[in-house]
C-alpha cells in the first residue's frame, strides 16, 4: 500500500499522526465492513454520527469551550481524508456538521446560540443541515427566493431548499434567506417548528449511504433569537463553503487512494497471459499517473491547510484545490476501475461506490466548472459566470 510518496508525514505533527491513526482504525472497524451493504440498501448508518462525536470528528476546529476539539486546519483535513476513505457519506455528515452548521454558529452566532447548540452538535446528539441551494438556484445562490418578514415578536419564513444533506433527519438547519430589505441572513430553523417539513430525495445513484432531502418552509414562525446576528449578505454562506470545500479537498484524497491501492493490489495478484497485469506497461502507466496526481493533490491540500492555519488562504485557492482534488479522485476511480476489469463494478471492491459518490462531490459545494470560473475571475478580474 502506498499513501505517502513524498514523505508528507515528515511535515505533520505527532498529534496529526495520532488523529489520523485513530480515525483510520475507527473507519476500518465501524465503516468499511458495513458500507457496501448500506449503499446497496440505500440506507444511512446514522449511529456513526455519535461515534464521530466521541472521536472529536465533529467541529474539530471549534474551541473546546464550545465542545469542539480545538484542533488546527490540517487536523481537520486529515480527519476528512480518513473518513472519505471509508465513504463520502460519512465525510459529508462530518463536513456539514463541522463547516456548515457549527462554523456559522461559532462565527456569526450570539453567545447564547453558541452555548445552546455547539456542544450538542459536537457530540452528535444534534444533527445539523445547511440550506443554501433552492429548486431554481444552485450555482447562483445570490438569486435565492426564500424570504422572511419581521412580524414583531417573530420572523415568518417561506421558501424551499433542495438537495440538502441530512435534511430529513436534521434537528436543526442553518437556512439562508432574504429579509424585507433583500439582505441574505442566516436563520436557525429547529425541528418541530410548525410549517417546517423535510421530505427525502429518493432514487439516488450516488451518496446512497447519505440521506438527502428538501427543506420546506410554509409560514414558519422563527423566534427572533434564532437569527444569526453577526452576518449579512451572501458572504455568510460563502465563508462556510470555504471551510467545507477545503475539507472536501482532503476527503477526495482518501477516496482516491482507496481506489488506487485497490487497483495496485489487484494488478499484482491478477494474472493474464501468464503474467501479473501490473507487469504490462499500460497498467504501469495508469498506476504511475494516478500516484503522481494523488501526490500533487496531497501537497496542494497540505499547503492550503498551512495557509488556512495562518488565516491566509484565499477563497480562490480553496476553489482550485477543491476542483483539482475531486477531479483527480474521480479520474483515479475511473482508471482504477478499468484495472479491475469486470471486477471493478463489483461491490466486493470499493471503487465503483467511490466513483458514484465522487459524481456528487464534483457537483456539490460548487461545480467543477464554477470553480474553474472562480479561478478565471481571480486571474483576469472578469466574472465569466455572469
Ligand atoms: P459575488 O457577487 O461574487 O459575491 C457576493 C458576495 O459574497 C462574497 N463572496 C465570498 N466571500 C467569502 N468567500 C467566498 N468564497 C466568496 N465568494 C463570494 C463576495 O465578496 C461578495 O461579498 P460583498 O460583501 O461584496 O457582497 O457572488 P455571485 O452571485 O456572483 O456568485 C459567485 C459564485 C458563482 C462564485 C458563487 O455564488 C458560487 O460559488 N456558487 C456555487 C454555489 C455553491 O457552492 N453551493 C454549495 C451549496 S452547499 C453544498 O453543496 C453542501 S454539500 C455538503 C456535503 O454533503 O458535504
Ligand atoms: P446548476 O447550477 O443548475 O448547474 C447545472 C450545470 O450548469 C452545471 O454543470 C454547472 O457547472 C453549469 N453552470 C451553471 N452556471 C454556469 C455558468 N455561469 N457558467 C458555466 N456553467 C454553468 N446544497 C446545499 O445547500 N446544502 C447541502 O447540504 C447540499 N447537499 C448536497 C448533496 C448532494 C448529494 C448533492 C448532489 C447536492 C447537494 N447540494 C447541497 C446542492 C449542490 O450544492 C448543487 O447541486 C450545486 O451547487 C449545483 O447546483 P445545481 O445542481 O442546481 O446545478
């Protein structure tokens, strides 16, 4: 098995390595033996969320005062990498909870909101969701239609969000909607509020061990203390996305290496024409190119992590690494599947499952093309998406 061609371990702290080993052992024991069946049955492994809380994998970068683990950004990345080696669905739950629910409450919330929600989100006692995408607005969230009005004692929320990870099972959702002045604001919508429903989206061929759904608001009364007070504008959800996209860049490495190592081992064992298929030049070309691209993805993720630790990472750098690393993992999954021949489509191996999952990852948190255009804007100063 090869996972570190450039001795990146030498750049990690002992704490980083300990964290990686503990998440890796947990994934080997609690995720890998059960995940193929969960995908076939289109069922989520909900009981894993609390276990991730015990491991410190929910809100790892949130200060300990609020129940987080108080770890740095590289530790967060390593956690996402190891979780996604198991399955994207597991990493998705951890990234939504950490970057899209705990992060906005921590960055934009009142002290009361932080104390009320963060410790229970950190343990997994509460499950959160993040509502930005709408039926008519995916890549262009700035045109969102969800809105709320000030009714004196409370806000009245109307609208709908679509394709929301963990919507059907969430206890609370961070929902982005416009106020009467047209400003985008964040609201904490809690399960049980009248008029709030969250139907499940069925028949997915990707992320089958994750629950996806809608968030529907029909005259939902939101207590005024549930408005996130310290943010206004699209910048709010976009800052959350910076954190989640960074984690995804690491997560993709985990899925990619799982495919690569499966293909490497298979190619050494499988014989055709009386020789291991790893001895053929075309197989070696595939393996060499995959390892080159995965190593480059690792180095990019680590560097963005260092910049994030110094609060210097730009949104465009994060877009570039999310796009590059997810695309790399998807290409590696496709090449690895070919090395296994027919066996590549079997649930006996993880490759096809990772490939199908990565087809969502290349779309969510900003599509492959939107991230390219963000880089284009950064280079030229011209937004080509408008
Ligand atoms: P634009 O006019 O460029 O910006 C509006 C305001 O937002 C600010 N901003 C950012 N701030 C921080 N970080 C970023 N990355 C930011 N991007 C924009 C910007 O400075 C401006 O602020 P201000 O103060 O001047 O008003 O916005 P636009 O409407 O032109 O859109 C730009 C675009 C297309 C790049 C952006 O909207 C985009 O990235 N679209 C993709 C949407 C997306 O990623 N959706 C993800 C939904 S969540 C999800 O998929 C979760 S999956 C989770 C899982 O299961 O793991
Ligand atoms: P569209 O925006 O309609 O794009 C369709 C195609 O058009 C894409 O190829 C896109 O690149 C292209 N395109 C769009 N605009 C341009 C342009 N200007 N120039 C060039 N090409 C363009 N959202 C949340 O808010 N919360 C979640 O928890 C969440 N979880 C998700 C889970 C899953 C499994 C999936 C699949 C999605 C999830 N999403 C979530 C939604 C996700 O963020 C959106 O699907 C994504 O942002 C793209 O939006 P869209 O699907 O509406 O595609």
